[in-house]
């Protein structure tokens, strides 16, 4: 009899859909090619990719909060944690009473992606900021070129 009540209690809560939180955690992987495209494209494409880069995580965050509410979780992490996502991942894992896989992946994946995008941005900066050519001799400029001494 006791086992039936436990099954009945667990079936009353709809299952939690973790699709959007995993897409949010994996967002940095999607931004590696976007970073390359931004650096080697026109300003219009650069701005549109920047807007996508800001809108996508916010949209995934909102969809995850909607899924948490639909699954019956009433106490949600505060919305301000979208600006510091590891705290959101930690609080979400505590609320859903899951292991902290989302949290640890949310810490490790951005570090790996930052390591992978660093050479791309460094190559781009080196191509823009080149060292001026060294002059063979130094000729001081006259303070007033038309003045006779």
C-alpha cells in the first residue's frame, strides 16, 4: 500500500524538461564559430551576430524558467542570475534536487571555449595592430620648418 502512494505522489508532478538548460549550458560551444564569423565579416553581420549572442541565452533562460514552473516548481532562482549563470545553475540544481552535473558543465564548457577562441581573437588582433616599420636613421623634426636658422 505504501509503495502505491509513493508512485502516485511522484506521478502527480509533470516531468521536468531539461532541454533548454542544456542548450544554455552548451551555448558557448555554438559561439566559437560565431566569434570567427564576427571577426571576419561586415559590420552589419557583426552587429546581427552580437544581437543573436545576447538574445539566445536570455531566451533559453526564460524557456527554462517556464519549464520549471510547468513542472511544478514554485521557488525559482532569481532572474538576476542570468548575468552570472554558474549561480543560476547551482541554485537550479538545488531546487530540482538533482546532481550538480549542469553546474559543473556550466563551469567547464565556457572555460574550454574561451581557451579555443583565444587564438582566433589573437590572430585577428595581430592582423589589425601591426608594428610600425623601424626607420633606419633618426631625423629630428624641426620645430618650425619654414624658419631659417
